[in-house]
C-alpha cells in the first residue's frame, strides 16, 4: 500500500511510520520541519520525507491508498498566546488536506486522528460515539470541527474518511519534558531521575491509557476495515486511577516519589475529570490491545534510559 502520514515525525506519526515500513508499505511523511527527525532514525532510509506545511498540501496525496492525518496542535495552552494557532492547524490544515484529496485522489481512505478531549466532562461513562461533545478549550473544539469537516466531505463529495478518537496515548518517541502535551511521559521521566512527581488531586481521577503501538495497530485496522464516516474510540476501554498508574511507574523505575498538589486554576477550567471509552466498535473489526499498562510503562522507561 502507498501510505501518507501527515505530522509524520511526531509521536504517533513516527510510531505509525515504523509499523507501516515493517509491514512493507511505501511510506511518505509530511512534516512542517525536521525538529523531530530523530524519531525516524531507524527508518529514515525507508521513507520519503516531504517538508511542507499541512496548509500547502496538494498533489502529494496522489496515488495514496491510505492517508493518516496526524498533523495537529497538541494541547489547550495556545489560547494564552496564539489563540488562532489551533484554528490554523486543525481546521484550515484539515480542510486543505480534504481539498487536496478532492482534487487529486477523492477515493483515498483518510483516517483522521482526533482526541477524547472533544467530549469534555461526561456524566455517563464509558464514552461512546453517541456521547455528547462539550469541548472545554479551543484545541478540542477545533479537533471536533475537523471531525465534522471530514464527515461533510464524505457526504458532499463521496469521500472516504473515518474518525479515530484517541484516549491518553503514551510510549517511546513522546516528548518527555513537555508537561503540557505529554504529562504522563513527563512524570515517568521525573521518576527515572528520582525526583518528586507532582500529582493533581491525589491522583484520584480515572483515565484510559493506551500504549502507542496498540494505538497504531488500531489506526491500521481502521484504515483497512473502519466504516466510512464512523467514529471509533482508540483506547484500552478501561479506567484506571492515575494514582495506581503512577505506582506502577515508581515500581518499574525503582525511583521517584509522589507529591500531591492542587491543580492550577487553568487546569480546573479546561481539564477533564474521570474518563474511559467504549472500544467495542473497534474490537468488532478484529482489533485488541496487546500491551498491558505495566508492560507499556516498562518499555517506555527502558527507552528513555537507553537514550
């Protein structure tokens, strides 16, 4: 298969690229810059890298069988200094991709990578495609808008998009010094350094974490078998208290100490309390997560130590 991955040097994009190369696909990566080029060190000779802003995409989509649209902003904090950035990347960027496909490759299968943040705080769990969406910030609001753009192009131009809503994804290649984007990986890195690990609200909230390789296998399954226009949650489908998750980190790292703190006011305004998803629709396609949380944490810690 001919595969294009936008945001191909990022956390999920680069892990997906490795898997696609392993499976023998012809892989093209689109990235705005080379800032994260080290993420494809093992496969850089096996992929084509195109340096281009997602808003300028065009004929690069031609003759592709699958397009995984991973180019995106990644957190709620742009609202402070760059409130239009999320709109620029997530909305304008997604429409640019859809327009390029409409003109050059209208039947290509597009897998759009979205986020559980589009739901906001739900009264009833697990989250399903029928759950209400009440995003708490501009970032998830623009991700939800981009989901709708994909569905609208399906309807108006008979295109072929499917939506993948990720829960919390963790694992190797994720930034480990960015607590805004990758809090769990950031906290694992503190544990490795035997530092205090700040945890909001005594870690009593519930999350749905999934190892990146399982998330990648979910994307590939959706490319192959996902139903056009449908939304699928890519998560383990089980809630775990964050405090218990961090206890596993301490055990696997052999160092670190939890320090419970009060969350800042901005977190209270945009954060999500308990969350886990219903992944049955994805499982019905023949997908299963293979990595336990402990195994995933162990692999992530080992990868950071080896760096």
